[in-house]
C-alpha cells in the first residue's frame, strides 16, 4: 500500500490547490473506469451523492457533455 500513499498525497494536494482540477481528475477516473466505480465497496447512496455533486459542478460550468456521461454512470448504479 506504500505506493498508494503517494497517490493519496498527490490527490490531497490537488484538492487543496485547485478544486476544479481535482473534480476533473475525479471525472476522468470515473468515465475511464466505470467498472471500478461499480465494483468499489462504497455504498450506492455515497456513490450517488458524489456523482450528483460532479453533475452539479459541471452544470454550473456549462460542460453538459460531462453531465451526460456522469448521468449515464449514475444510471448504471
């Protein structure tokens, strides 16, 4: 798990430095690996809250193509 600590530190730094960049990383990970999101052991309501927050963020940015992809993922849950 030692290698994952570096990834976590990197993501924590991105989140602190730039919420926009962090949310874009989250989006990219979700759309590139939907099966991992589905297989993750987090409960469905938690996953739905996260996806809905991303949808709201990208709606505010008027990046509706991202919203469409996120809604597709949400429907998979």
